[in-house]
C-alpha cells in the first residue's frame, strides 16, 4: 500500500495547479519537469511527504524506474517514465 500511496500523491501533486510553478507534466504529458527544486522541497515535499529532502523524492521515483535527464534548457530537471 505504501508504494501505491507514493504514486497517488505524485499524481495529485502533478494535477494540482498550485504546484505548477515548481513541478508539472511536460508538454507531452509523459514526463515530469521539476522547475524549482528548492521550492519543491520546501513546499510540496514537506506537504505531501512530511520531509523536505529532494534526493529522497528522487530515490522514490527511481524505485518505479523513472529516469532523470540532466538539466535541460532553463535549468529544469526532467524526469522521464
């Protein structure tokens, strides 16, 4: 159940427009863009995951075979499933 909880929360985060300034779907809807790591860690991670560690969030994504693409244009991290 814990595994499902992470994915459900991730889906909720991505579909909540109040988070779009720091995390969102890319234009294809197939990848995740982390626009602002610091803000994401301080606000979104803290709210949904009860911690502010960005690396812990990325480790959780890795458990589901997400792949991190290094910084793209505009210094955004792109995470691909």
